[in-house]
C-alpha cells in the first residue's frame, strides 16, 4: 500500500553535508502562465517541512511549483560568495495520481538536484 496522497519536501545542504535548517520555501499551483500561491514555510531541524505541504482535502492533481530560497539561506549562514550564483530554485512538477509525492532538493551555492523521492 502506497499510503495517503500527500506532498512532502526535504532539503539537504550539500556544501555543509547536513540538512538545510530554516530554508524558506513557497508552494504554488500552476495554471498555464499563472500561479496561485498556496503556502510558505521554512524547513525544520531535519531539513523538512513540519508537516505535509498538501494532503487530505488540500491535495489536488495538477501542476505545482516549489520555490526554494537558497541564496537567502546561504547568506544567513554567512557563506561569502565572490559571485553569487543561485538565488531561488523553482521546481515545477505535475502530480497526476493520488499518491505520495516527495520533492527533495540537494543544493549548494552553485548547483542543485531534485527528483521524485519516496
């Protein structure tokens, strides 16, 4: 059994080799060229949102965008960059079935990776 339909996220700071604590993120539903803001939050001590971003009655199929504020995060940590590269990292994805969607982000000041996790 796959469990309840929900959306979760997790951010790992690959520069420091640890969870990204206190990173701001925003979630929006995407309709063509338009977005509808759903929520904002910060990652906890494990680099995760405190609860699922969407579940139950708030879970709907469709296109979404998670925006991670990585520049702000690294600046807050005191990472001095000669030439800042990443500011925000937008991740657009489609939820096409009632399932658990986990969108992790592995990030450094100069690059990132994401995938559909479990």
